[in-house]
C-alpha cells in the first residue's frame, strides 16, 4: 500500500505571514534586509536576536 502524499495549499495568507518575518538563519533573507536598510548582515542578525524575527521590529531597530 503506497503512502499518500499530503498536499499543501499555497495561500495568500501564508505568503503574507512569511513576509512578516525575518529568518535570521537564512543568508538570503539577512542579505535582503541588510541591503534594504543599508546595514551589515551581522547587524541584521543581532537585531533579530535582540527584538525577535518580526520584520517591522527588526527594521525599526536597524533604522535608529
């Protein structure tokens, strides 16, 4: 008996929730945020550790 694959639906809600976060361990997301804010990648990682992974909080922290 073959195991059935679980199908996940890509919804707009899921993408919106994903964009609201900064994955500190993902090099491309850290690089994007660094380029966007004009700060270094290490500054972005420190901001994520300090204020959490919510994009608004990280950008506010980096904008000081």
